[in-house]
């Protein structure tokens, strides 16, 4: 039996967290936090995330700032990262992808597409190592 991968979901909208948690929980261990500062604290406490899904705009520490911090770290730079956003700003998407995001998805999203993208990203990242 394969061990479930840890997917860290960081979003300040409880409904988004519930949708992702309910849809992904059969395949992944889903850990939910309300903002980037909470998610960062969880990682710094020694927990392991195999992939992070974070909202672009959140209080305390937004997705772009979290992405920037993680990619600058020797410990967390290799964690695959998907940004979720309600904003269809092409400049924001390009900036996040250039900062190291593996994907950028618009809200509302299809949970099946999110799951397919997670699987694709994890397949690619497992071949790298």
C-alpha cells in the first residue's frame, strides 16, 4: 500500500478549503491552514508537505510572498507549489510562475482538474529525484 502524500492547502476562504479537503482526502493527507504565516509555521515545526496549494491573496502572508520565501529557502525550495486566485491578471500569473510556482489556477476551479494537476506535478517531481 502506497503512503499518502501530504498536500498543504492554504486559503483564507473556508469554503475553498472544505472543497479541496473533501475532494482530495481519499488520495492525499490534506492539511489546511488559513494564511501563509500559519502554513509557514507548520512547515517550520518540522512537518513535511509534498505539495502546496495556496491562495494568491490572503491576510498576514499571501501566496506570492509565501512562494518567494519558500523558493529562497534551502529546506523548502523543492516543494511543488500551485497558486489559486480569483484574479485573472496575466501579469500576476506570469510573476508567480517566474517565482517558481508549478501552476496557477483560477477560482472557481474544477476539483477534478486540481487533482489531475497535483498528480501530474508529483509525477514530474518524482522523476527529478
